[in-house]
């Protein structure tokens, strides 16, 4: 795949995440019973950024956890014979909490379905809301985000890559073409 265009740079990613943080606080009327759960890998870093921004805005800590969905995927046998399983790190009770599930890119919805199944094994939240940096369309399941950084309609021969400082050394979102 070759890079077709850069869609977001460091500044626009920062503005998008800041806007999402404000929208989360507005919809939930503050931080009471609010928890963030990032889906490995890049959703974890976006959730941490959201937690930091919420702390800055409201002067309140919001618990943030890490969710590994490897064994909940419906395509596990198609992607690898030896899956890399990492630890789910949620050190707070999700029961009766408003969970903000965070991911970098929403595409078919299958990752989110797997995350919902994984969360159900951990407790019964009051609500689960979805925050994504990029929504690229092409849903295969009836899943829609509550908070979106940017909608980017894509063609079948295109892909979206999110690069974050924490994992890739730079913040950007690029559109790739086969």
C-alpha cells in the first residue's frame, strides 16, 4: 500500500481529541461514574489522552483501562496461527459505570463487537458509549460511534493508518491506497 494523502496532522488530532473530551463531559454531565476503556493498541493511547484532557478540564481523575480483545475476535483463525495476547488492565469495577470505549479507527464494527463481548465478561456497565478518532464507514454490524474525531469515507481499495507519538514517534492519520 502506498500513501495517498495525509488526512490529519498532530494539531488536528489534538483538536479532535479535545473536542471529543468536551463532548463526553457534556453528554455525561461531568465525570460521575465515568470510565474510559481503550482497545489495544492505539485506542489505549487515545483513551489516556482523553483522561488527561478530562482531568485538565474538570480537575477530576477518570479511571482509564486497557482492553485486549484477541480471544473475542471472530476472525482469529484467519489472521494468525499464534495470536499475541496481551493483558486486559482494568483495575476498577465497571458495574453501573458509564464506559467510554475508545478505538482509533471504526470500520466494519467487528472489533467493537468483540470489545462489547469482552466488557460483558467483566461486569454490567450502566452504559457503553463509543469514541473513535476515525470513522471510515463500511459497517458490517449495526454499530455506530457516539463521538467521532473525523468521518473519512473510504473506497474498498483504501485503508486508514493512525500513527501516534506513543507507538510510532509522530501523530498523523494517513489514507493508503492499494
